C-alpha cells in the first residue's frame, strides 16, 4: 500500500546543531505509528517538518507517493495533515464552534457545525458546540483538538504526547479513539514517552535518538526493557526499593480543609502522616485536589480548617512559605519553569535564592556572590546538571530534566527533613526521570519524609512506601507497598 | 433653569461622540491583543490635520477625512513598532504620545495655525451634526465586524491566544497590523472631530487628555462596543456639565468633575476584580507579543 506520508532522508540543522540527520519515517492509512525518543531526540523537529512549520535542509516530504512542499500550517491543513499539539492550541474565551471555525476558514458555520456533530457522533463522544472552551475539562479539550483537524479534512493525524495531560481512564479512552481513527482510514502518528502506549496501541514503532532513527520495529518484537534500551542507548530499568529504615512521624495533617471556589475542588478533611525515611505517594486523577494539597503543604494557601504539624516545630498550620522552609520543608513544584525557577535570571542566582533568604550568603545589605557562585558550581557538579555553559546563563535555557535537577539541587541544600515533590518527572524522558527518582530515594534513605504527588500511577507505584489516593478533594484510601495497581485505580475514580 | 438643562442636553452628543469613536478604535486594536496607550497622540494628529485642512479651505468632511489619514499615519508608526518589531506596547505607545505632542505643536506654530478660528461642521438635524448620527452606526458596525465576520473572529483569536491563531495558519503580525491601522483611523477621526466640530480652533494640546479618558472608557466598558457607547454618553454628560455649572454660578470645583471619569473607571475595575477573574473580559493576550518557539 502507498504510504499516506513519507519523510525521506530529511535533515535539519539549527545553527551548528544537527537536530535531524537523514531520517526516514512513513505512515500508512489505517495505521498507528508510534514515535519514541528522549527529549531532544528530534521527534518534535521531525513532526514540525511533517506539518510544514520547518522546511527540511535535505531530503523531501511525500504525500501518497508524490513529493510535495508544505508551506506553513494552513497549507498542511489543506493537504490533509492535522497536528494535535501537546499544549492545546485553543482559544479559551471562544466557544467550541468558534474554535473549529477559526481552524477551518472559508466555510459556512452551519455546515461546519453539522459536520462537527456528525464526526463527534461517529467517534463516539458528545460535544456541546456552544460551550466555552475554558469551561471544558482537559480530555474534552483534547477531543475538540482532534475534532478540529478532522473537520478540516485531515487524513494524516499527528498526536504529540496526547496522554501527557490525561489521567488513566481518559488516557485509555483516548487510545481507543486513536484506534477508531485508524480503523476509519486515517494515518495516525503517535508521539509519546509512554512505552505501554507504543507497545499496546500502535502497529509500528520508530525510535529516535540524537537526531537519528535508531530503529523501526513492530510492537510484537519488543518488550519494555528492550524498548527503553533502544530509546536511551543503555539499559535503564527502575525497580521498587523499599525504605531501609522508617522512623517516627515527621509531618502530620489533621482534618485539613480548603474551601473550593468555582472550578477548584478544595480539600475535605484530609488526614495523613508521613514518617522519617518514607516516601508517601499521593495518587489521583488530575484535578482532584492535588494542586490544592500542594499549596496547603507549601504554605501558599491557608487551610480553612484542620491543622498541620511538623515534628520538632509543632503546629505550622498558619505558617507561610518562608516559615515552612525554616521548619525544614523543601518543595519541588509542579511547573519548574513557572514556579521552580526564574527563567530570565542566571543559573547561579536561581540556585542561591533559598540560601540567600536563609542568610547563608551574607545579610540583607550584602550578598556574598563569590560564596554563592562557588556553592552553585559545586551543586551543579554534584547533581549532574548538564548544559550549563556559564553560571550566568539564563535558567530558561536549560532542558526540562536539567532544570528539574537544578531545582532539586537548590531544594536539597541544607538536607531538608520534609520534601514535597509534585509531579517531579512530568515531561521528562526516561533517563532524566530516573535521575530525579534516584534523588528522591536518596533523600528518603538519609531519613527525610518525602511526599510525592503524582498523576502518573507508575511513578507512584515505583517510589512509594505508602500510598494515599485523592478523589474529589478527599483522601479516600491508603495502601502499603507493594500495592495492587487495579485497587488503586478503582479508588482513584471513587465518587461520593 | 430649563434653559440650562436644554442647553446641557443639546451639548452632550458633541462631547460624547469623540469619546465613543476613539473608544471603538481602541477596542478594535486591543481586542487583537495590542495595548494602545497612544490614543492621545493619534487624536492630536487627527485634530491638527482637521484644522490645517480647514484653514486651507477644505470642506469639513474632507478635513475629517484628513484626520482619519493623519491618525492612520501615526498608527502606521505604532504598528511598525508594536506589531512588526515587537517593541513593548507600553513604551511604544507612551513614546508616540510625547512625540505627537511635540510634533503637532511644532507644525501648528510653523504653519501659524494656532488660535485661528475655523468655520466648522454644521448641525444637520436637532442641533447635531452628521458625525454624531454616524457614531451609533459605527458602533453597530464594530460589533458586527467583531462578532459576525471571519475577520473579527481572527482579531479576537489573535487577542485571546496568538499561539492558537498561529497554529490555525493566521498571520498574527498582519492581523495586529490591520487592527492597529483600523483603530488609528477611528481615533484620528475622533481627534479631528474635536477641532473641526467642537473647539473650531487649534491650541497646543487641544485634545486635553481625552485620549486617556478614552483608554479608561475602554476598561470601563470592559472592551465591549455598546457599553463603550453608553460610557461615552455618561462621560459626555459630565464634560458638558463642567462649563455650564460654572456659568450658572454653582460653586462646585471643576477639578472634582474632571476626575469623575477616572473615578468611574477605577470603580468599574474594582467592581470587576471583586466579582472574580472570569468576569473580567480583558483580552487574554493584551500587551503580549507572539514569538513562535524556535530552536537554536
């Protein structure tokens, strides 16, 4: 059969950096082709060539066997290529219909509405065309993104890490939807980090590393271990490691409440304790109180009821973030670029800010720059932060994994007794994720109490010594490791 | 007393129209995500062009056409700075205001246009001129354009989420460029109206802060054209009252009345903030530049 889309020996360089080196990639109608690789392996660049945002330096693009040039997003859409971006390209203030119209210029609204409803029906979901997109949930927004490109007549659909933002159930539903797209004759490219998606939901797997195609293979010939080895070029398999020594209770939450407002769920009577030398995992589907719990723990939001105690410091319920830090709390926030680092200032300054506030680098009148820089340099070495060309380099230029390592280097300075990690490996590749996990285990093994909030159940199961499940702002269940995956999954969808 | 009232009422539309037209221009620009603080400057350019053409014998409507072009000329400079070169909107806007203040004063003195009375735009019906009647029509056209046309949809998309617009194949820079020019045309017309129909004379800084009031009015109206028209009438009532109160011998400090538009705007902003963010209908990408993520 002719391929719907073929990228033939494409190369692309940015400055002196060769992002793609003579890569071949193709997808046929009715097929789901998974594209795997670490961050920076060249997946995005390859897909940006496929959807016309970049022109290849060498090689060419073929549609149904004929060489074409794709000039920009609109031309790609006209040629039947639809891209569903990882970060949705939707206008929240617009209605569903307006968002579809925006992407499909030159056609009558009534006709588009009819077609959108028919397509949604065929794909097996309902959609309210007059709803404001800002009020929709993440999985509904994603369906809208897919609907948008289908209405535009896409026969080649590129999904860029589509389940990164979805919970377990929505992720499974999306994979079923993807299969449905292929069955109806579309060619689907699934860019993903998740091995099981490639193994169980694709027909063909391409693995990229450092701008080259490393392998093109069939899911039946692969298992998670071999696939990981292909992706990172070495053998990384993470195994659960129980805590060597669990001590007394370090942090205790007692009936903590947080009032919800509007779209926020709030927290309802959340009680748990975390002991020294223990990783306590908080599992749950996104949007069930994780952000609220993290805010309450960090001291950013004051609970409306209940109390929080830290052993040795007593009741800290009303303490703000600075006070909590003095009490031995360290935070790895969910969005490292927004809340973890100040992107436009230097790496060393980002590292030094906590120490400076704690008086480590002089007084309020005087900043011991030399000491801060020396310690930053040492920490960058110890925590293996790569890609730092100079200590003054802007933190925003670090890749996700290295940015996270920098956050951890800063937060672990001074050996904190309580560590809060919120989705610490989200968006990181296998290798960087494993490095982050190693740091959390090390903190635990030296006796810190670690709270791990994550929507990735694999991560929770891998790291946690005990697991609490958040659903609807309540802590609905608690499990001891090793825990049963499906029991946790069932608790995650508890409804009251 | 009734004379005073009637006199006041008749004068309200003349004061309200320039506020409304300038606010419409600002709304079109800002719905595309461009923060326009240069309105005072655009109005000065329009005001001076109107006076100059009248002095050279042009009929009033032709003079107003010149005001539109003068506004657009200033708009072109702003568009090149804010849309093409992606200079900070606040800095570009403020720089243009001071530039326009100085440039108009210079041209007026060089051409000896200052303090020369001109004939002006005459009333056509019920003591009101044609621009007053055109104002609600312009407002209706703006609403229709923004909400019912594809061009309006793209303007709003660019103002709400330029990244999404870009992914949909819309040229963000071109749309912002167009929105700035259309807005500048209206703001220039508003400035021209001030001299050609209201003051009928040029003095330096004749616009007298009305550009700033129009900016406040847009916030007051929360970027909605009909609400802006209502607000313009309200502000027009206040402005028309100021000289008449003094004439009638009431002892109210005029400075108090002059600050009422700003007080009203502050009140609306506080009210909107207190009601929660989603009620605050400021375009989400107002003042933000769009740069496509590219590597290397």
